[in-house]
C-alpha cells in the first residue's frame, strides 16, 4: 500500500466564494477522491491523507513525512508562509527517496525551488482559454491509458520560458489558444527521490475533476513511489 499525503494551502477555498463553489471541501479533498475512486470502480489501495498550511508544522511533521511515500503539493498565495524548516524537511525526504508531485503554481513553492536550484519563474495569463496537453513521451508510465492529448476547455495560461533545469523526461507539452507553449509534465530525479511537475490546476476551474487529469495523478503516484534500489554509502571506507 502506497502512503500518499496531499498538501494544499487551503486558503483560496476559504476566502474566495468563486473557488469555494468549485472546491467546497478544498482541492486536497477533490484530489484525494481522484486517487481513491477509480472510474472503473474499486479502490486504489493507497493510504491517502491530507495536510494544510494552517495546521501545526503545516501538517508535515517529521512523523508524517517519514510515513509518506509520495507527497503531492499545491500552493499559490502563501509560499512565503511555509517555514524554512518544513521546506528543508521535505527536501531532505525527497533526497532520501520520497516521491514529490508538484502541482500548478507549486512551481514557486519553497521545496520545489530548493530541489531545482533555479527561480522556477514563468509567464502566465488568466484568460480561461483552452489548453491541449500533448503527450510527447507516450511510452512513459505517467502517460499510460491516455490518448494523444488532454484537452482542458478553460484554464490559466503558463508560457515559456520556464526557468527550471532540463527535465530528465518530458511527458507533456502544452499548447494554448494564445499560441504559447509550455513544458507541462517534467520528470526529475534528486538523490533517491522522483519528482514530477504537472502544470494544470488553477483554482477557479474544476481541473482536478477531469478524468484524464485524475489518471495522470494516479499514474504519477505509481511512478514516484520509492523503490528499494541498491544501498548508498558515503564517507571513508575501510
């Protein structure tokens, strides 16, 4: 059983009526539903918990992270309120082997910026236009079960340049009605941990109810789950 923790600021849903109408229980609960309730019926077998910004230690205590195989992260307006200690704790767990899935505006989160070592800046426009996420690596496990693209009728535009390191694998490349393109599905390894950045997820659109987006997140959890691998030893040898 994979232990999954879904982290969400949970601010927009409590402060903005438009967002609350889309995600009345919070985006973290909608994402959790997508990980457990498969369209084909039955449970995923994952042990899913949620954590939010305003909980003690942001809900990410040492014990919680030690018991987490894969962490999903959604943040937007309160990146600076995440303590440096918790951000470092997440970074260290990824290096130890915990998987990390960074969603939408989480590209500016402290843990992701620490792990990338860059500004993670980009262009954006809130216009509610259409997006197509083209599957550019159809053989990758995260793309399993998808068609040639995912179409989102209304979303926020993210555009290049995206100031991140070159991905180890690029699974999705987005096209927007304004003509922009964006690397929307980036895979990385840091230490023993796997990281997947997935662009869709603006808070005013029901992105996390989309069946293909839910499939991507389920696939990404499976891909990012730690594996045993070979032991790593450091320091002086006899």
